């Protein structure tokens, strides 16, 4: 999909989400032919002419100043992630360098891997913007084990596993929420790195092979993913809901370390301890020996 069509559909979708009342405008009559704001109303709120706004919504953001982009973001009541995405789309339209470049290349430094492996009480992993899991600690590998079709595999793409692997749906009990998060993260990364051919290839694959991904992708939602809660259904310990914190690695641009935790004394903390015991058992199992039956379901 072209940058112009991305801009057009993003702005139109944000405009459709805001009612005149939410924008502080009077609602004249009940026969509005479009959901949300009209183009002329956005132009009024942004302080630009209707002809200029129509040009912007058609995908011509390349000449827009920061003042115009800020006014547009304010008019459309964009959140931080949406505002950053608007700027990314403007950079792509103007063929200016994307944010957060250069991106990390090559193997992860040993020092980073040592830090990751030293986190023994919480699942943790390092990913890139495409949601490729590049490294995990022992508990992180145990948590995401259902997404690794080959136990010997060193990496996995969370989005591909979620939408295309047989166990993807079962692993995420809050399926719709998880789908929206995954797709919004990829949409955000697509704005940041429009020339990433591996990313565009992944998105093309998922759009082609998954109707659910295709539907969610068309919403043009974006998000920042720094902290929150996430649920998993693990075959050995049942459902557990964990807090997560995602931290960008300044020395490795484009990479994020995500760690999960649970408050002591909670059922989810008990499930993490059970997961650690299961992981230790699996690590001691001779290669090729079948896994044990489920130990517990909550």
C-alpha cells in the first residue's frame, strides 16, 4: 500500500471517530451522511482552508509544516501514538529519514544477553519492531514455548505465530484485544520504518493469509506499548495474567526488552513459580522424550 493511501485512510478513520459534540461544535440536524466530523469541520478546527485540508487527506502531507501537523493532530484529538504516526507518515511522504534510525544490526552484544539471562524471576525477551523475538531468558522461553513449533528454534515472530500457527488463538485468551494490540504495533512500526522490506513482506503475508489480520489492519490503529497487563493460556500452568514493562534499548536502536511480572502472593505469581518448575523439568528432559501431561489448570 502506498504512503498516500495510508495517509488518506488514517486521517479519514481518525475523523470518523470524533463527533461534533466531542469537538465542541454544534450538531446541525440529524441527517449527517458521514460518521464523525466532516472535512470542513476538521479544516475549521485546524485553522486551514477546506481545500488545503482536502489536499492533506488525499495524502499530500509532504509540504505540511510542523505547525500544520500539530494543528491537525489537535483537531483530530490524536493521542501520543497517533500524533507520532502522523509525523511518521509526513516524513515518509516527504521522503525524509524515518525516526529512530539507524536501526540495530548484527547479533546482540554479550553484555545485553547477560543482563537478559540474569533476570531469573520474570519472563523476559528482546524483540524488534517487526515483533521478531531475538532472545529470551529461560522463563521467557518457557512462557512463549507454545509459539515455538520447533523446540530447537532460536527465534519466532509473534505476529506470524499468533495469526498463522495452530496454537496461536489458544495461547491468547483475550483474543480480540491481543489481535488489536499486535496489529497496532505493526502499523506503528510501518510508519516508523516504511522502507523495511522484511516488515512489508511480513504484513503482506499476514494480510494475504489471515482475514482477522486484514480486518484489524484496515482500522489504521496505532499504539505505544510501554506498560500494561497481558494474559496467556499456557498448556502447563493454565491462564495467567501478568504485568509487563517494555524498555527500549538506547544502544540498540529499534530493539525493546519486555519483562513480565506478578505481585507476590497472587495466583499469577504462583503460576509463574509453577512455570519455572515446569521449565526446569523440560530442560532436564532427554531430547526427543515427549512432554508430560498438563500439570495444572486454573
